[in-house]
């Protein structure tokens, strides 16, 4: 097993579930897959800055449900739920634009993340936010890693950033690792995320691995 694999897809069916779940959709696989991919790409751009940890989609015969997990639900919901209503209208407009089938029932659920320091997507955005504020990249990495390891549920973290670090002419890669991150253990709960920091001289890529211990099946009672 010398090839690198995605830590999430490597554990699907063992300790992970699919992020898109369909029920009784018939033979429209190609159309629904295209709609899910386009909508997911749109929402990742639309919700950047809202500290979104995960985005899940459930599709039924007449229902379309989007579950957004964020550490700051108040920012997304808005005053009196205006944010969710506007987000629904934007989703309808996007589905219509790409020519996808408009569902009869569309629901958006906002779930709060209790421990944002243990979610790789939120940690990656925190690093990108620090880099975009022109902070020194080494200080950003060290402060973020210390903040993540202060969480008792986190056993290890690895962060890799690459690009024109510090505005240098030559791009390079920097890595920081604390604790243990077992990538080949199936029962290891490893969260992984990619993010980009958009600088005026180019884009810096960010990868974050967070190890949260091992998951064992409960013994049969």
C-alpha cells in the first residue's frame, strides 16, 4: 500500500458513511450526480467564511435535503432565519441554471459543531484566514497546532502548506506534525481537509490531518 489515498474514502463502509445519500432515485444517476457535484462546488464557495465543517446531501423521490455542519450557526441562519431563506433561493437558482431537476421539497438543516478545533475543514480555514491577513506562516502553523492539541479528543495533527510562502519567488512546502496520525489504520478516526489561501502573489495550498482516536464496534449485548 505505497500509494497515497484519501483518508475519508479509505474508510468508507468501515467507520465512514457517504456524504451524498440517495433513496429510490431510479435511473437518473447521471443527472443527479452532476447536480450534486455542481451544487457542492457552489456551496463550498458560497459558504466560505462561515466555518463549515461538513456538507451532506440526502435525496429522495421528491425530497432534497442539505445538511450543513458549522461552528457558527448564527452567522448562517441570520436574523429570524433570513439567511436560510436566502440560501434556499440561491440553491433553487443554481439548480435551475445548471438545468437540473427542481425537487418538490427542499430543506436546509443547520447543525452546530461543538468542537471546531477537532474538525479539519474548520482548522484549514483558520490557517487560510491567518495567511490571508499577512501573518507569518510559521507563527500561524504553531498557534493553530497548539490550539488544536489543547482539545482533549485530538490525539495528533499534521499540517502541510505549499506555495510561495512569505512571498518568496520560489515555491516550497512546509510541514508540521504533532502527536500520531496513523493513515493506514482503518479504525483510526482521521479527519482530512484541503483549503486554499488566496494571496495577492498566488495561491497557497493547505492540507490538514486530525487524528481523534480509534473507533471500535460496541460489543453485542
